[in-house]
């Protein structure tokens, strides 16, 4: 898998999990060959003005979706 595909997966994931929120995706490949993305999400939606609540349930939802 290349960096472009990794970036594409990160963008799809961010859009699916947080529609209407601005985000940044930083793909990373470690020296050991570990491919992963760092995804930063703006907590307040540009569309609705609603804020993401950082609860245990929300973190669990994200973990399930990204494992």
C-alpha cells in the first residue's frame, strides 16, 4: 500500500465518521512498515455548529470503525 492509498482511506474514514466537520489526514509509514493515519477533526461542525462530544461511547464508536 502506498501513501496515496493510505491517504484516501483516511479521508473516507473521516468523512464517514464526521460528516460536515473539517479534518486533516496525515498518512505515516514507520521504519518498521507500520502503515497508519493521523486524523485531526475540528470539534465544531462548519455546517451545523454542533460540537463533537468526547465521551467514552464516542471514542468506542471511533475505535470500532477504525480497527
